């Protein structure tokens, strides 16, 4: 397995805002033009006060790597009954409300896969934003197959102005005032401008529905105009004014579906069928519901680490966009994961109905209480043989329970389980080696066993 990451002694700090996410390595502002990364560097260098990041969030851009870039392709293996049974015990009596897929790649030559109800369809919620990002990277690759620089220029130099498509969204995103050296958080407003890379970042890190809808709008434009993109605001307005709602839906669906099918994934099991905002849905026709399965999503994560989601450039960019450098919440908040690098996204759908004695709360719906999490975990140790590298796809729909807490608890238990399994395997391996050494003849060296 490739070296996962090197931890630095440098102390990094940042402002943490409840409910507002940050991803992407914070040293890459110059290349990407994502302004909030500059804010993080300013805070890190002592120009603003902030809270220190956990150890696992200190990777630099060059240290975020695809761990399975080898000539030998790894496919999702068959289900390991032993690990699956142990996983089932962790979930306990509530297991029937869980869909989960786990792939342990700590020993890349012997991947282990466990699953429970992993073929069950469920709504991806905000995990569907990953499909939007893949579709955008796929479309850029289709237009510029041999020109990474051209793709980067599109991401960096295309300035997006938020318009009515953002209505409505409550998610807050970070804004950086360079002259005042101040970072603030608020929902995106009409007229806000940022480059396409920033909108991708807002979509995935802050899970902004407004940002996602603006990215989807750009996806429609890319699919129609190709190399002529970006077009002028006048051309853009004319296009959306003269193109039917149904036609816009077809353009969006073809781009989203191609982003899945072009990467050897099943569009019947991974699909984003509509905009994330009410206004987007009103202006662009839906082409069906959104859906995913834990198993197919696990295949996506596996292909990502192999550089097979579009190509190695796109796979690495998507992984960086998922890199967690913020206050850790839900699955990612398990204390045992503090020093691990996490690549993380979650999404929730919860709603309530009148019920005597029941008080509706966030992630505690009594009608729907779905919470989805995906995570790639990279955990190093003093002994390199004990490094952990595994992936998790999890969806729960346990009514009236705190779903965020349930995910946090399972994350801690699962990490402990995988860690213990590898410790046991290492002890067994050492025991076998020492047992062989007992048969060494005088004058021989270790490894020359008769």
C-alpha cells in the first residue's frame, strides 16, 4: 500500500463554525482560487484567532494521494462472512434499519469486504452532490481529453454569479474579506460571485444546495456549449429563456447519467434525478427519482482510489474536495478518528408528524429519519504494518433516534474492530515467524529454514 500521509509538527489553526464544513487541503489557494483557503492560511500564520485542527486534518495538498494507483486492478471482493457477522453485532437490535458497506484495504493485496443490506435502494440526499461533481469532471474530460491545463483553467477562471436558481437554501458557506482579514459565514445570495472551483467546494464541503444548483446549471451549459463554455451572461440568459424545461432536464440527465455509466458504475443504482433547490426544480424538469445503494457507492470509492473515476486528475481532485478540515460531525466526530485523515460526506432527510409526547429534533424525525455517510479513513501508527486504510458507506433510517449520534457510535466501534483485527493478524504473523525461527540450524540466518 502506498504511504498514506506524513504528519507535520507545524501547528495549524482555523475558525470553526457550527454546521459549516470545510474541505480541501488549505495550502492550495493559489492553484484553485478558492478564497477561503487563503483565509485558513492567514489564520494559521497568526493573523487571526482560531481553534487548532485535529492531527488528521493537517495534510498538505501534495500529501493527499490516491492509494491504489497500481498496475494491478482491485475489484470489490466477495462478502467476508466473519467481518460481516462482527459488523452485524456492532449494529445490534437496530441492524434492520441499517444499510452498510465496509471495505478494508489496509492490506491492499488482501482486501476484505463486509456488508449488510448493501443492495437496498435509498435516497442519497446530499451524497448526490458527489454524482454532480463526477458529472462535471467527466464532461470536462470529454471536452478536453488530453488537456488537464484547460480543465484547470475552466475550474479556476470561470466566474459564476449566483442567480434565482439558488432559491432557497439555508446552508452557510465561508466568505473571506481579504482587506479586513475577516472570514464570515452566511447562505449564498443572488449576485455572489466565485469561480467554479469555489462553487464545487461550497457544494461538497458546506453541502450548500444553492452551490449545488449553480454547479448543475453549469453542467447543463457545458453539455450544450462544449468548448464554447463559459459563455457570456447574455448567451446564458437567452439559452435558458428559449430552451424548454423538458429539454433542460434531458441535458442535465444525460450529463449526470453519463458521469456514472462512463465510469463503469450502474446508473440504476447511483442517480441524482433533480435539482437541490425549489427554483431549480421549477425551471428544469426532473427525470426521475434519486437513488443509491451502499454497494455501488463503495465501488465508486474504490474506483476513486484507483484513479478510475474519470481519470487520475479528476479522482484526485474529487478526493481533495472531500478531505475533511473542519469541526468533525456525525460519523466523522468519533473521538477515535481524531488523528486519522478523513474524506467525508454526509446527507440527511428527516421529517416529523404530530405525535403525542414527541418533540421533533434535528436528525430525530418520526416520519423519516434518514442519514447517509461515506468516509475514507487513513490512519497511521508507529508501526507502519499497523496503518489502517478502509472505506465505509452507511445509511440509517431509525425513527426518533439521534441519527448523528448513531453514526458517531458506529464509527468508533467499527474503527476499534478493524484495528483489533489487524493487531491480531500481526501477532499471529509474528508468532508464526518466531515458531519458524525455532527450527533454524546453528550458523544459519533468519529466512533459511530447513
